[in-house]
C-alpha cells in the first residue's frame, strides 16, 4: 500500500468507489463501518444524485444521518462512466455545553481538507500539505473556522502553489477559564498575497474568535481544548 493509499485508508471520513453496476471497487476502513448502518445501494444513489452533470468533482453541503454517523457534506467525483467515487464528511461528534466556550469537537484535518478540496475545484493551484498527524479532535467553531480558512485561501488565489502546514507550537500555551492549554497552528503560505482580499480577511477576523497572525504567511493559532 502506497503512502497516498494509507492516507485514504485511515481517513476519518468514509470513502467509496463504485462501478457503473453499483459494485464496490474500493472503500476505506471508515466506510466499512458506515455500511453497517446503511446499504451500499443508498450510498450509490446518493453519489449519482449529487454528481456533476459533466465529468469532474462536486462538493455539496447537506445533513445526513445513518445510525451513529452524521455528515455535513459530500464530495462526488468521476472521470468516465465506469467508476464514481464519494467521500462523506463527518459532522462534529458532540456539542459542548460550557456557556463561554463556543464550538464542538471536530477533526481539524477533515475541516482543512474540505476547504482545500472545495477551493481547488476548477482551480489549477497546487495545494501542498505538511501535517503533524497526532493532533486529536479539538473544540472549535467549525462554521466560523471554515469561513476564515476559505477567505485565507482566497488571499493566495493568484499563486500557482499554496502550502498548508499544521503543527504544534512547542512550549507555547494559552490560558482559558483558569486552565492552560497547548497551542497548535495552521499556517498558509504562498509567494504573493492579494491585498484587497487581505482587507476582507481582516474584517472577517474581527467577527471571529480566532487569533490570527498575518505576516508573509497567515497563521491560525488554536488552543488544544479537548472537552
């Protein structure tokens, strides 16, 4: 199994490829668990319903519930009439009840990948990634985070290549409700930055709860609040 195949196999989100006769050609580990709650026929019908009219990839935001699984978006893609693939994005697993903490437990890699995939559709930009794979689910305002990250990518849309890095900030902490939390960062970087889009980003940041450092690169700093 190649490195890329291992990423798909252990992805937090179910991924399935069907042939034109509804037969499963491949699926990852999470998809095998999902099929314990829903039939492959229903997933196939979902894929064909939300596929692009022509060849290509299409991401759709919708709420789906299959047993213990809840999803907030799907991506469907096909390059010919012989095979079609679908990836389902898991919604946050639970809500937090603390009155001063807005957000829910979420997989940061799934959120970042969703933004990259959505933004890369119909784009020739090469998105490179350097992720520390050990960060667990954290409490975060997912909707606000996605809006901010999409706006950051728009600041670099004139570049041929964009790098996204996720990493721990070793030795750095933030204090919240009398507790100290470690910090991790999502850093986006490219050669040129669109100053007009940067102004739009700064306006959006004022309405969010994220601490964002804007230099040549743009970095979102997030506390490791787990519960």
